[in-house]
C-alpha cells in the first residue's frame, strides 16, 4: 500500500525533502513508519515529533492505502 | 458577522500595521460592539549564543492549520459571547520588529473581548502546525519552539 508522507520544518531539513510516497507493507502502524523514518533520516529530538494521519493527531491505528502522514516538529506559531 | 464561514488566516510576509487600522475602521458601523481586544505578535531580536535573530521564516502544514484555526474559532464562539473575531498569521519571512500575528476580537463588553483574544492566542500557539526558522544575522539558523 502507498502512503503520502509530508515533512515540515526541521524534519524536512533532515530528510532533504518535503514529501514522498512510500510503499509500505499492509498493516504497518504509524509507530512503525515513524521509527523507520527517524532512523533513515537521522531525525533529532524524536520525542518532540507529532504525527498527523489525514490531519488528525489522534492516530494509534493501522495505516491505510492512500493515507497522508505528516511528520510535525514542535509548533512555533505566534 | 459570518462566524461559521472558514476564513483565510495566512498572509504572505509581515502583517502591515495599516491592516490593524483598517480592521478597526471596518467595525465602526457595528454599533453593538463596545470593546475590541487586539493581540499583535512582533518578531523579537533574541540573542542566542552570541548571535542575534534577524528574522523568522514561517511555514505551516497549511491545510491542517486552516482547519485547526476554524475549530478554534468555533470553540471560541461557543465559549465567549463575542460579536466577531479575526486572525491573521504570517507565512514566509518576517523581519525583527515586524508583525507576525494579529488577533482581533470584539464584544459588547471588555472582559469577554479580552478573554476571547487571550484564548485565541494560547490556542494558536499550542495547537496550530506552524513552524518557525529563526534566521540569524550571519545567515545561520535554528528552529523555534514555543515556550
């Protein structure tokens, strides 16, 4: 299954890109994907990262084909 | 006021001070309003490890941010008896001394306008996916984290 992954702020800088499409095994969880990408791009301050699936931060579920997964560093608005 | 309609919050670059004056003028015909409360966020020239911030470059997960702004508006209108509320936030580069956030709430009486304005600012800082790159005078940078 394919998911569209977006990176923001410091995470986009570490990844060297702001989005990519990843082909994942069916049944992959948000946590699996998070850990995999943190390792792949050596993303710092992993504990401060929030993941939004289809713009929702409450997402302790399995990913589905076509999901949009966003890696969000700490918010800094205002 | 069209309080249910999603509104465009993001503006490119700094918020011009004239926008604040215009916004106030636009409310002079609404004579049920007795109080406006305004919050303006300005870029501060922080000194960090001997280097001075010269600008912040804002970026956002725009689609999610717009929907969170909308949720904050909905929550504010249900919590507070406000007549109207406007929010503007910068995207892109904003230099020190320039404005990056403008929150404008109006009500019949001061207390509600002030409390609602404060509510908007705190919610925006905590819950909207906006990111800030602090650019130093020597063109290096670090990523801002809200305290």
